[in-house]
């Protein structure tokens, strides 16, 4: 009975021993992480640049539309002033 308890105690002690990662496993993990960063970081950077550029384009497009509408309004005003000037010139000639 004592032998069984001694074997059980030895078995429990051997189970308590910590097993650390060896250098090769740690190196493989670091290399895998480096490769993952090398792949994903440029993609994230490019995606962010596309997003901010598209926001700038949308902003500039909105400003362009406002300026085109203002240009139409100014042309209409100029045309009205020219028309008014032509009418007043014809009335002054008579």
C-alpha cells in the first residue's frame, strides 16, 4: 500500500513541474507575428488613407456643387442686369 502512495506522490510531483516554451517555439511564434504585422499593417494604413482621401473628395465635391450653383445664380443676375441695361439704353435713345 505504501508503494502505491509513493508512486502516486511521485506522479503528482511530476505533474506539478512547469513546462516552459523552448527557444525554437518562441522564435517561430515571433516570426509568425512579424509576418502577420508585415501583411496587415500596410493594408490597414492603405485602407485608412483611402477613407480619408474619399472624405476629402466628398467634401470638395460638395463645395464644387455649391460653387456651380452660385455661378449659375451670378450668371442669371448678370443676364438680368444686361437686359435691364439694354432696356434703359433703348428708352434713353428715344
